[in-house]
C-alpha cells in the first residue's frame, strides 16, 4: 500500500527537520553551555527557551520552506517556477504537481513529532489539572497575611512557593516567618513575587511541551538550565529590591540549612545543584550586566532575510532530499 | 485509608467551619454555609459524611442528630498536602508545576552547604572590613 499526499510529504520533511535540529542541539549543547552560562540570567533564560523551541520551529519551518514557491504563487506574490523545469521528474509544488507516492510505513516515523507533542501536551494538561486542584486546597487551608498577595501556610517547615496555573499564588509558611528576620523575609517574598510577575509557571509549561521534541537527556539538561536561569532572574530581582546580594545568598543557605535531613557528601539533583549555582552567582558584588546584545536582534533579522533569499535553493535542496528519501 | 484525600470546595469550607466552631451539627452548618450559597441541607450533609468517611471529621450521635468535630488540625492537613506535593515534585518527572524558593524535594549535601556558608560568611566579613 502506498500513500500519495502532500500532507504526508510535509510530515516527512517536518520529522526530518525536527530530528536534525534535535540532534544538532544535543551535539552543540556542550559547546553552547559555557557561552549561555555567561549571559545575564534573563538573557540566559531567553536563550534556553529559544534552544528548547528550535526542534518545533524546525518542524514547522521545513514544509514552509519546501512549499515556499507554491505559497508565493498561491498568494499571488510571484509566479511559481514549475513551468521553467517542467521536464523534471518531481516538484515540491502542491499547485502544479501530483504528490509522489510513499510506502505506507514511511508515515510512522513521520508522525513521531505529532505523537510526541500530543503526549507532552496531555502530560502537561494533567500536571496543570493537579496543580490547580492542589493550589485550591492550599489556598483554602491558608490564612491571610499582612501582604495581600501572600497566603500563610500552616506548616512549621520553612517553605515558600508559587503555585497555581496560569498565574500562581504565593504561599509562605509560618515556619518561614518564624525562621527569618524581616529583611530576609523580604528577600523570599520579592523572589516569589518576581516568579508571579514573570509568569514563570506558565512559561515553564510551554517549555515542557515544546521540549518534548528533544532527546530525553538533552531535554532534562535544558529544562534544568532553564529552571536555574529563572531562579537566578528572581534572585536578582530580590537583590535589587532589598539592595543586598549577599543577603539573598545568606537567606537561601539559611533556609536550606533549616530543612535538616542532609545528605552526606556533594550536592545531588537539580535543587541542590541549582542552589550552588545561585549562591555562587550572588557572591559577585555587582549584578550581571546584560552585555550589549543588540546584535542578537540583527542576527535574527539577517537570518530571516538569508532564509528568504535562500528559500528557492532550500526548496530545490528539499526536492532532492525527498527524492532520495523516496528513492525517486 | 487514603492519606491524601482530594477535597472539594464545599468540603474545605465545611472543614474551615468545623475548625472555627469546634463541634457542629448539620443544621447550623447549613444555616452558615448552605443558605448563603443556595445549597440544600442534603448537600451539606453529604459533604460532612464524605469528610467523616475520609477520616477528617469524627462524629457522635446526640438524639437524632450527629455532632461533627475535626479529627485533624489545619496544620496536620497542610503538612499532609505538602507531603503529597513533595512526592509529586520529586524526581526527574514532576507532576505538579510550582516555583519554590529552595527545592522542596532535594537537599544539598553537607559538604557543599558548609562550603557555600563559608564562602558567603567570608565575603560578608570582607565587605565589613572594606
């Protein structure tokens, strides 16, 4: 059985682009890590989000590039070039050509990105449902504080968190209030407020969905780096408000120490590793100045122009690729 | 027994009512909770019964009515929920989305923590001198 459909061809192209981008990110991450790590936290977070989203963008861009001339023709911008090389065996053109015939099993790997994204979206939807239910229970069990945006949790452990979706609510425990002096408590509150202002819960949901197209280990590493970057953004905001970077580091360590039940030896896991990175970053006397990255915008613009200029060559390249894939 | 029973809005309101009033009967709870919300006596009674079945309330019979009181404090229930939360955010695939000031599930090692405390303390002293 064979399938003749431009949609099937688009899906094959999308999956190849997705796989290629995911592979490129996996191979480049060891080199990129150092560069990204030196960026200011907000830029670092944006860079991580861009990296995480790239396989999805690749999957979306591949069929657009493949059918670029046909799309231009469809919208009446430029006449398609098909008639110039009508003697060719195959054209990526849904206006003037019939789709090539694919073996039915070729569609299975081609559906991988759709399946992965659907699975990731469903998993995230389940997470959001649980989060909202738990946040509602916490809100109902909390008492009001002198800060209108913060609820007090009836727990003796020092805990502070933002929970809820898409905009979280701030919960600070009685234990945290008892442990910290007002200045340190202000650090905690400002840090959590920064998470709310930046809609980090929502932002990370998007990252978890789009990152489904990465290889699992790379996905875990990039999400961990994003998590640490977001925490650092909020640490910097808290430091800016209280005017003392060391106080933020001291508060982090004081709370970590108060949790007890410590593991012997080195740091383990994301939380512990994140803590170390955050504290070391706060030891610098001045906040990390965002370097002048005005070029980043120009780079994106230049890349877009280059893609448009090269679109026709890419279209021909993709025609060759499809021909080689289907054995034409 | 389910250690972490899921609680609906009305159940949470009933619990709050019981925590505030100590021992309550369905009739007074319906007056305070049900009537303002346009909820029937039976609905309030069902919420009480579910909480009793979830072992969050206890009850004793006085005449024809039951008097309900809490079997768990606000703090105990909160700690249970936090326990559930920690289970759900632990590991590589958390099932709840949240932002915590310090990680809820994973603790730093003693060596790392001591080293960081030393570094911060030294920096504070240096700053004091300068």
